C-alpha cells in the first residue's frame, strides 16, 4: 500500500549516530521505496522552544538539510523543507491546541525532562510543542511517522488529537490517524558514557556521542573511550539485560551492519571488548565517513541547499494550505 510519510528533525546542531540509526536511516529506506510519498521537515519552529542564536540556527537548518541529502534522501523524490516557511503548521497548531486537553499534555514526559526543576521558567512553546508536532503530521494526511523511541508518547497524543477533532466535528476520517514506525531494536541509542542515558545533542560531553560530522580519528577515539564493563563480550541475549553499555555498542554495530543483536553476539561471544571496539570503529567509519564528507561538501554550496528548501516549501505549502481551507470550512470560519 502507498504510504504517506512525514517526519521532522530539529535543527539544533550535533546530529549524531542516534539520530541516524533511530530515524534518518529509516527515512532513506522509505524514500527509496517508490510507492511512498515522503515529506521530511527541518522543524525550526520546534527548535525555538528553547533559546537559539539566529546565526547558528540558520547554519543548523542548512546542516540538517545537508545531512538528509548526504544520508541518501533524494530531494527530487521526497519533499524537504523547513517548517517556518509553511504557515499552515502554525495555524493548524493553534486550532489543534483548542482540541487537545491540558490533562493530555500534562502527561508528556519529554516536557518534564526538558523543563527540569524550574517548570515555571520553561517557555509556553516547550509545553505545547507536541501539539505543533501533531499539526505537522496531520496537515499532510500522513499515514506513517518514522521516529526514534523517544517520540512514541508524542505520536500517541497526535492520534488522540486527530480522533477528538474527527469526533467533535463529526468528520469521520478527516484527519488520518497515523501509525508510528519505530524500529524494534535500534530506536534508542544510548550515550557512550552512560548506557542508561539517551545519546543526545545537548549533552555537554562530546565524547558521549558520535556526531555525523566526526572524522575518522574522532570516531576511533570516542569508541576507544566508550564505557564498557570488565566482563568479556556476552554470549547470549539474556546476558545483555544487566549490561547496558555492552548492549548499546552491540546495538550500534548490528544496526550499522544491517544485522541483528543475535548475530553480533554470536560473532564476538567470549572475545575481548578491545577486539570488538576495533571492528565497531571500522564499520562506523565505513558508514559515517562518506556521510560526513558529503555533508561538508554540500555545506560549501549554501545556495543549493537554500534552493532545495525553497522548492520543498512550495510543494509542502500546496498540500498543507488545501487542508487548512478544509479545516476552515469544518470549523465555521
Ligand atoms: P531530534 O534531534 O530531537 O529532532 O530528533 C530527530 C529524530 O531522531 C527523532 O525521530 C528522534 O526520535 C530520533 N532520536 C533522537 N535521539 C535518538 C537516540 N538517542 N536514539 C534513537 N533515535 C533518536
Ligand atoms: N519532536 C520531534 C523530535 O524532537 C521532531 C518532530 C517535530 C517530528 N515534528 C515532527 C517528528 C513530526 C515526527 C513528525 O525529535
């Protein structure tokens, strides 16, 4: 069946191997299936829910587009654009914020994590962020949303909002209720320094993540310094349960190899971590270096990237503004 795909990535810098394995690699596979209609969005409106320096933001928007293309998304096949250029996102977000309930948003764990102890000082945008995300998805009649595991709760909220709107206005099936596409084993890549913490763009220590722009030496150094335990490599899947760092590195290796945890465990069972880490460095370099070289090359031609965004925004706007017109009719505007 033809799928309508939408996903977004925030232009907040430091795109890492977690973003790649959890989300972008999946975007590429979906882009390559000719039956699918894909929209990939640089969600700059989401980025400003926390303070951004405008100059850095502008660069990060281009870097995110460059990363999409360098990873293998073809701008001729998929729409690539930035959210702020299509007004329908903000408008739909307002309307849907009148549909979503406070109680629903109050349950969002990512807001609690991001706002930290001082919730009173968080922006209102950070709180209503998942409603904008629902708007992004619903105005394209999206059927499937590829994301990492951390976005699961936001997608459930999006489904609830779609259903409530359809019910409230008696417009069965007006908003499609989208399905999440979350990979089974590799949807949550953890920090290289702490196997219980998600690999994150905003973590202070650069050693905690492999950035998609890291060079060969940085990759080797980071993997060498990655935390492990003192035991030899595990022999069964069950052995991984109590060993989060080992599980994470084996997961990264398996995903980069398009293999499974089971096969990787068989391959390295009983060996030393140092041996495994050498192979992990090698496969990481093999898969990431071509992407990082291509990102750098693309970034040297800003006008090309800006043109992709401009053309993508036009195409996105055509689809989204039609949906907004229908929303106006339904709501009595
Ligand atoms: P963000 O950088 O928050 O916009 O995330 C972009 C995409 O990467 C989303 O689909 C996230 O779910 C995914 N993602 C972010 N961090 C990780 C991670 N550590 N492991 C797997 N996927 C991730
Ligand atoms: N909230 C997502 C994240 O932080 C990014 C995002 C915004 C998104 N809008 C989206 C993802 C729509 C999927 C679909 O990772």
